[in-house]
């Protein structure tokens, strides 16, 4: 495991911490994580995301609205279709971090 260099704690405002909490809440759903993971491969139409999730369009749209509201995805309309893409591709680094936490947890449980 790599050692991370230590950093000073952030001194953010309450509003900043609320914004961070909103993003964390948006990430706190397996289907929304699936959407972000899929969009890491490139832009997708809502219809493709509906198929991926195995849900109806209104459910997928609610998930996408939460992700858009948190600033994680952007959309564009092309005729009757809406296409989504990652607003900040760096979110995939978050997935790498989660995988490291999962691996560390599994290792700790094996001991």
C-alpha cells in the first residue's frame, strides 16, 4: 500500500461542507454509481441507461437529475433524445479510491 503524504485539514465553510455532503449523497446509490461507471466510457442516451439499469425511464431520469444537480453529469438534447456525460471525469478516481478501501477492508477481515 502506498503512503500518502499528509496534508493539512481543509478549513471550509459550512456551505462548502453541505455541498460536499450533497455530492456524497448523490453517490450513495448503487444505480447512480452504475450510471457514472457507464458514463466513464463515454456519452450515453437515457434509453441506453434505462436498459443498463433495467428500470423505467422515470426512475432513470430521477437518478440522472440527482447526479446533474450534484454537478456530476451534464446533458445535451438532440431531437427527442437526451444524452448524458460525466461533468468531471475525475470522479473515476473516486472509484479507484473506493476499490482501495474495499481491498483494505477485505485484507483486515482476513487477518
